[in-house]
């Protein structure tokens, strides 16, 4: 009896960052702290959240579409966030 091949899992990275011009208080605090620690020149800091969503049994295209839906409906606010979605087979 032949076993049907299973699709490998697909990991989709969803990166959610604040849009330029939106106050990033956490990044400002990190910049100040780096300066106080003597890190010179103090770098410009931007914060982002990264979500790794692992889908089983979906095509890369379907996994990416579901991840984009998750970002649109839950993970990000389109008024203040930018979203980048990148899929890769495991």
C-alpha cells in the first residue's frame, strides 16, 4: 500500500513594524540607554515584532495568504504598522 506524500510544513515570517513618523517610545528608550552605556555613535533604533507561523499541509502560496489574513485581522493595525510576510518551506 503506497503512502500519499505529505507536504512539508511552511514557516511564514510576519514582521510588524511601526510606520515612519509613528512614535516608537521603546526604540527611543533603547537609543538613550545605548548612549548612556557609551555606545558611540549611538545607532538609530526601530522596533518590530516578528511572528513565525508554521502551517502543516498547505502550499507555500496558501500559507502566505493565511498569514497575511492573520496580520490583517489580528497582528497589525494598518493605520500605524507596516507588514512584511515571507514564506519558506521547512
